[in-house]
C-alpha cells in the first residue's frame, strides 16, 4: 500500500504549514492539498481524491461541522479527521454524527498524529 493521500482544511496558515512539514517527514503521508477555505477544500477533494481530510471545525465562519457533513455525504470514500484546538464533548459528538471518523487535538505529537490519521483510513483506498 502506498502513501496515504491527505488534504488539510484549516484557517490558520501557520498550522497548515506545520502540519504539512510534520506529516510529509513521516514518509507515510502525501499532503496533496492544503487550504484555509472550506469551499476550496471541497473542490480539491473532487480533483485530488485524498484518502483523508484533516478538518478544522472551530472556524471563524462557523462552517466546520457543515463542511464535515458535506464531505461525508458527497465523498463517503474519504475519511474525515477533525483537528481541533481544544476538546469540546458536544462538538465531538456532533462531528461523529456529521461523518467524522476521528477527532484529535492540534497539540498532539507527530507520531500520535500520524497513527490517529492512519487509524481512520479506509482499508480499501482508491488508486492514486
């Protein structure tokens, strides 16, 4: 099995850059896209076919959970891992109900982050 194809949707540029750097260094992740815009993220899913979307839900536009729902509904083959600044049990439950397969904190160390993402990957991944 090849590298896991990952798309990052997070409003914060510094967070996106750090995630790209951390995850690409593992050799098990190929970050195929990264954006602050949920709209752009949806378009990138259609063209880049990631195995996993790392999605920030606590967004200033309030669109995080709705974005999760849209991805789950329109791209059921893509795993969604919510990445959040702080744990919120209500949000966690809503995220799983919206279609998320994982819910992790941004301050997780790189090895744990990689493992959590891999744990959420579908067994049968689409061809690159």
